[in-house]
C-alpha cells in the first residue's frame, strides 16, 4: 500500500497527463480535415459535415477528460483535507501530553 504522499503525487501526475491530453485534443480540433477549394459543391458539403462530426466527437472527448480531471481534483482535495485533519489531531495529542 502506498503512502498518502505517494498517492497524492500519483494523482498530481495523472491530472497533468489528463491536462496534456486535453490540450492536445483542443489543439487538434479544426485541423483534422483540410478543406481544399473545389468546384464540386458536394465535396465541400461533405467535408463540412465530416469536420462537424469530428469536432463534435472531440468535444465529447474533451468533456470526458474534463470530468476525469474534476474527479481526480476532488480526490486530491479530499486527501489534502484528510492530511490537514491528521496534522491537527497529532498536534492536539502532542500538546495534551
């Protein structure tokens, strides 16, 4: 079993990885499909819808990643809160002796 500090460190690293993934996902949106000028209206229309579908999929992935980040931040916040309570408890026990 890992120590509380090790768990906090791992959670921080996981949050950083998720933030990096989110940044990469947001950076790539809009660049998946290049629209070249064409005299064929159908081609332009199909590229527009394909781009829209890719953007929509990326937005869903971004929402999922943000939810995971939020979940991990809550876990980390709780761990810090528990650690603060433990420090207060040990200080109170130490001073009462």
